[in-house]
C-alpha cells in the first residue's frame, strides 16, 4: 500500500495546522488555475537575477512581473514569462498531490475534483502542447542534454511531472472511475512514455528520472512493457544505479545536489515498487541504502554539506529530509536513526530553488505525512558517530577533529556538472563556516558561468589564469584520521600536491604546485567571515583582470616571511616563500548581495609552495 496513515492524520492534532494550510493553499491555487497549451514553458534555470543570482519571486498573481528576491529588480521580458509558466505548472502538479492527500484523509469530494481537474486539463490538451527543448520548438528529442518536453521545457522536467501526477492518482485511485483512468492514460501518460523513451540513452541523472517515471506509470496502469522498459531494457534504472553510483555511495557526477537529485528519482520508483510488490534486486537495495548512509558521512558535523561542482548553495541533510522519509517507506526502521538525527538537529532548512518539494513552514515535508507521520514516536538506535574518511571512488575526503572539519576535492570523474575545483577545500571551525564552495546560481544567470563555475571562485591554485582539467582523477598518497595528502595533474605539465594535518586546535595546509614551464601561480582563499584589515598595509593595484568578479584589489605590503591574518574564528599564519606577493580583494558570494574577503598569493616560476597554519581562536581571544 502506498499510503496508510489516513486515520492517523485525521485524528492527530500534530498535523492539524499543516493540513489546514494545505487546504487553504489548494483552494487558493484552484481559484486561479488557468493554463493554455499555447503557453511555452521556459528553462527554470533562467528564473534568476543576472545582478546577484537571486531566485526571482514566483507570484501566481503576477505572471508578467518577475522580481528578484534579493535586490528587487523586476524582469518583464517575454522569456521570463515562459520561466513563470514552468513554475506555475510545477505549482499545479504539487497542488494535485496536496489535493489528493487531502481527499485521502478527509474524503471531501472537492479535493478529488481538484485532482481530476488538473490532471484532466493536461490530458485533454497534451496533444496540443508543442514539443520543445528549452526555447527550441518542434525539435529533435535529443536536441538538448536535458531532452525535450511538452508541458515542461525538458524531458527531465516532464518525467518529474509524470511521477508527481502518478503519486496524486495513486492516492485517490480507489475513487477514480476506470473509464476516466483509461482515458487519461491514453491521452496523457502513454504519450508521455512515447516522448520519454528515446531520451534514455546514457548513464546520467536525467535517464534515472525518465526510467523512474516510465516504471511508476507502468506499475500504476499495469502496463508490463513500461515496467520492462524501466527495469530491463538498455540504460534501465538498475543499470543507472550499478554504473552511476561509486563505491563511495555517491553519484558519479560529483555534486552533492545531483547525488540527492538522482537519489530522489531512484526512491520515487522504489516507493512504487514497494507498494506494488515488485521485487528489487538485492544489490540495488544495498546500493541505494548506502547512498542514504554515505550522505550522513560526508556531511559536516553541523549537517551542512560540502558543495563541489554544480548544485545550490547552503544545503544540508535537512534540505533533503524528504528523501529519507521515502527511504523509510522502502527500507523501514534502519533509516530511522538518520531521520531522528535530521529532525532533531537545529537550524533552518536550506531550500531548493527549483523543483522544490512541498514543506509546511519549511519544516514538515509532504513525504513525512505520506510515509511516516508517527516517526518521532518510534524508538531508533543511536546514529553512529562520524569520523575522517577518504571517499576514494568519488575523489574527495573529509578530515574531522573536535574543532575542525576539512573537506578536500582532489579529482574528477566526469565533465558532467563539474567545476574546475581540483584541490578545492571547505572548512568548518567549531561548527561555523570559515570557507565554503559557492556552488552556483541558476545556469542561465550570468553569474553562474561568469563567476561560480570559474576556478578563481574556489579555494585552490590557478596557473596562468587558466581553468584546470575537469576530467582526471586525483590520488591520495597519505591518509589517516588527522592527515591527508593528495596529488593530481591539474594541467598538462602541472602537478598539484596538497596536504592537510589536524593538530588539536590547529590545521596545517601545504599546497605544492610544480610546473614544467615557468608560470604565474595564484593561490586563492575565500573567507565567509571577514578578516581584520586595520593592521594591514594596503596599496591599491590594478591586477587580476583575468578573473571576473575579483574587485577592489590591494597588495598587502610586507617584508616579513610570515603574515598573520585574523577574523572572529581563527588566526591564519601564511608562510611566504621568496618571491610571493600577497593581495587582499573582495569577491562575490552566492547570492551576490554580499561579498567575501579573499586572499590571493602570487608567485612566478616553475614551483610554488604555499603554506598556511590556521589556529582556532579561544573564546574570541588569541
């Protein structure tokens, strides 16, 4: 059974406010539901401000006015209207899910009508929607990496819509007329399958979603060929898992968000498989559970995630709690320790700007009330403690002690969603952020490719102002609970070797860059907490124009062999080799309404060793 908590929710005061809010939201949307197949959906990654990367505000009452949530700039060009259409249709699909749950709990006919109205509209009009890939109309289905859709701008988004529609129908299926079910299958879901099938052509997060959609539709409509397509034919969902998940329990594209994005697609299908008693191979269950387990292990001690490669800023385990509730439905009580930990950890949940699941007050997910509303009443084993770990299959590692968490990305597996971030680091000190990866804003925002995806936005080294390789793996040469040394070929003829060692309240960082030819070598370190500059001797210079969004550059004049920097968290002692110059700059954060203090060390030659000693401050004192 997909959902079995009707009576529990109806009679439990803990969820009364949430269900009341869902009623109000659902009725509010339905009063305004109006769509047209002539409206073309645009790529959601464009719904971001070009000035600061902030998500634009989706307001159902303002389809032609798109205001930045950060700076307030209003965008009114037609292309932004198409992005709005995508947001609106996502809203419609989520509303159908909410209405279906409300009907399942309260059996009020209007909520069933809402579900049938939304699904029925897209079924009645699906043939009239144009096939398009982002802004390309009536194009080849594989014109774009994201594929092509009709309701939505990509095959990826079409698959997500299909799954969410099927969830809505599953919740109310016992009250649906079989004739109506057959009609929507013929008009909407069978054409969706026909559209999506040619688009599953490699190992990637998008075919994961496509397989999940086809398999879930097949189970619901009892279409055995669709289930076979999802589970046995080339690039099927099990093949995606076997080839796409590294032995570290991490999706091969090397992004925390895309790891969870792929995992959400997988879990969506596994939940349906569980409900329909479809046997899942043992190795698949083992791998998917390992993904849930591994995510806890590579989170920082404060549950924030490191953020290598593409993704969204400020994400944590709490961001993806809804996936753990799906995991509870599939794997049962062994997921309980993770859920208890996530739910009991303080802090605000970082939201997802696109395809955001439904959360009441950003605290309780729809998946929680679907699959485990009573979960906090259940007893669970204590969650195991986290330690230092090298995720060798994913080219990253984390060191931990009582004061520091250090995440190191030392290599790549694939170009897909990769940033030029070899030897990039992220550091937590006493549970607070010293430095982090910005991830990126929406892909169509100029800040994404102009800054977030550039090498200078990361805590690594740059040679001759060029981007590094994003395909080759690195190698760990030493590893223990308090030490890691890794090396990687960053450019042709350029070797990076970086070493970290934890010593109680001190972190030692040594970065060696060895070049076959004389080069200009720049070392970057970005501070989330501003550094004190009053004691520094600064001289404005016109340098680093090769790095976009590096501003207000000053040389720190010193004749000493060491330079001490300080902020509210640490002191940093930079050991300066002969010929190294030090610069203080301002660089853009994500979103770009705030700036970061950035230190750049520059040396010219065939070799440079940058050494850095970071010591945690005690109670704000040296």
